[in-house]
């Protein structure tokens, strides 16, 4: 059964790329506000257990249709503060090796409150 937990007010996110780290049903979760969207990930790096959600949020390097490296400026990746593994904010997948996945959670916004579903 999924339960909805209120984790913050929308006005707790003061600027773009902001995040809060909170405890939801015994699990530490980072909730990010990026480009008008909310994302929720476990605050736990699957490499060696670092507090992943304390890492920097950036764009990412990717190969374009001409096989040239381009930097995507849209902030969509969180970088682990310990060894710099990078995870997609939306899917939790490691962008270099998709075998490694950080759990993600659905979010909802209602009446000025942000909720995480777990
Ligand atoms: S603990 Fe996150 S990259 Fe090593």
C-alpha cells in the first residue's frame, strides 16, 4: 500500500535547483525542485552509502547524433559528494552504468504542499 507523506511546503524551495532532505517512514529522502518539477530520491549512494542528495545538481555530457560530445545545461543529474558517481534525478539510474540505480519516489503537489509517495 502506498502512503502519501507531506515533506514540505512549495515555498520551502526558495530557488531553482533547491532541495530538502527529510525522513519519510524511516528512510532519508532528498526532494529536489528543478525547472518546475519535483524529484525524490533515497539519500543513499548505492556505491558506498554516501549522502547522495547532498551532491551538486548539474547538466550532463552526452553524445549527439553526430557522435560529438555536448553539454546539456538542463540540471538533471545529481553527483555523489564522495566519488562523483552521477545519477539521473528522474530515474535514479547511474548515467555511466545503468546497473546501479538509486530508488526514486513519486511526488505530488497539492494546495501548496509537496508530498512523497512511498
Ligand atoms: S559513495 Fe557515492 S560514488 Fe562512492
